[in-house]
């Protein structure tokens, strides 16, 4: 039981760290070059994936792809907000990722 409590505390700390990083990126994104945003998003994606936060990792992957494909300005805020929300979500699994992606598709139809 003690080990489980530590693991849960560690995951909470990672979730908080991710949320802080994402929030910081959202606050600075308008000043940063696309390449820097992409690097930061990839760092978040890797950290999220390392800790099994698949919704955050999937959202970061989609944003990273969009940044790589964009020929003009892309609005990162909705993606970053969804990533921050997903970092705080205790639910896990592909259905969670799908729900966040579906919400973004409503805002940004392909």
C-alpha cells in the first residue's frame, strides 16, 4: 500500500509538471518560433508517453504533426488547453484520447 501511494504521488507530480509546462508554453507561444513550439510539444509528448498519459501524448503528437504540416500560422491554444486538461484527467485509455481529439475536430474540421 505504501508503494502504491508513492506511485500515485509521483504520477500526480508528473501531471502537475506537465500542466505547468503546457500552461507556460501556451502563455509564450505567440512569441516563439514554430520550431521551438514543436520542440517543446515533443518534449511534453515524450514525458507524457513515458508515464502512460496517452491522451496528453496523443494530443501532443497531433499538434506536432500540424505544426510540421502548417504553411502559415496555426492556433496552438486549443490544442495546448486540451493537453493541459488531459494532464489533469484521471481517466485513461484510447477512449479518452478519442474524446479530446473529437472535441478538437469540432473546432477545426479537416
